[in-house]
C-alpha cells in the first residue's frame, strides 16, 4: 500500500499521515521540504540575493528537482509507505511561483516526473481546507501564512491532482469530516471499500 497525503500548509497532513502510518504499519516518509522552503524564501525576499548566491529562480528550480530525485529514490526502495506530501506538492509550487518563466520544456519535465512518481501510488489523499487552519506546525512553530495564498495553493493542488491522478486513486476528504479520528475512519473506510488489501 502506497499512500500520499497532499495539500497546503496547516490542514493536518502530517497528523493524518503519521496516524495512517502507525495504524497500517507502514513506514512514514516525512515531507522534508526544508531546502525548497529556504529557496522560496530567497525568491520572495524583498531585496535581491547577495552577489555569488545565484539566481533565486534557478535556486528554487534546483531545490525542486533535488526533492523530486530524492523522493524517487525513496519510493523505489520501499514497497509500501505513507508519505507526507508528494510530487504534486512540488509541481504546485513550481506553477504557483512560475519557476519555468518562459521555459516550457522545464515545466513539461516537472509534470512528467510528477506523473511518473504519482503513477506508483495507490492513493493520493487531500484533507479539506478550512478557515481554522492549524496555528502551529508539527514542530510547534508558529505559522504565518496568508489565507489567500493558502487557499490559492490548495485550489491549485486539487486541480493538479485531478490532472495527474486517476480518479479511482484520488480521495478528497469532505470539509464535514473534521476531527483527526473522523478523517482516519473516513480514509480507512474508503480504502477498504476500494477493494484494496490493507
């Protein structure tokens, strides 16, 4: 069983991924987005990057490419897992930040890599976006994101997922399924009813 939990920050991906990993006795692949987040912060900095640091767009592109290559290596080694984020989250950032600029071939390559990685998954699960987003992350660090940016990011994630994931492998958790336990039960019920052996 190969499961990915995707979506914008603060919607409970890590909580759900950790719980499913434990219940299903599957290894948890952590999001490991540190390099990508740092690269994006350079891109969004109010002042240009210091001389010698490189082009912020190219730094972001390379961080995304390295994340995808690393995730591919992990997925190739493990027969089953639950992963916190997947290639769709990287493609979402690539598109949101327009990292290709005018280089359509670069975007096509990221889309191709995303589809290849997603094709090996049994389920891609998207928790619902809600207006009472978590105020802290899993490391108890305060979140400070724009609600409009998060909403736009979640919308783009859903759109990308619908374009890259077969319908029978994509599970959007409804907004009415709120608590941690309700989400766990909802996912396990849908997976079991999907005829997959867990």
